C-alpha cells in the first residue's frame, strides 16, 4: 500500500476510570491514532509512524482498518 497520508506521532493506551471509582477500561488514544482514523474515514490511505509496539492490543482499531498501515 502506498499511503496518501503519513501520520507521525504518539499512539497511546488510555486508561479510563468508570464513574464512582468503577473499573478501569483501556482505550486507544494519542494524536496519531485520532488523525489516522479521521483521514481513513475521509477515504485516504494512511501510514502511521509511531514508537508504540505493534503487539499492543489496543491498536486493533488501527490494525483492523484496511486503509491504515
């Protein structure tokens, strides 16, 4: 795939605590992940350059999108 957009930045694992001290949940975060998802939604093919390890489970929304590499 030859990306039409390349995103360089942080992809993070955000920990979100539920209301009233509820359990923590994990969510994909970081500017690069948000930018990549928006560009892919707009029809672009996107390359992401980040230091996050590819094995990070929370990266599934990026890895599962055929427009994002």
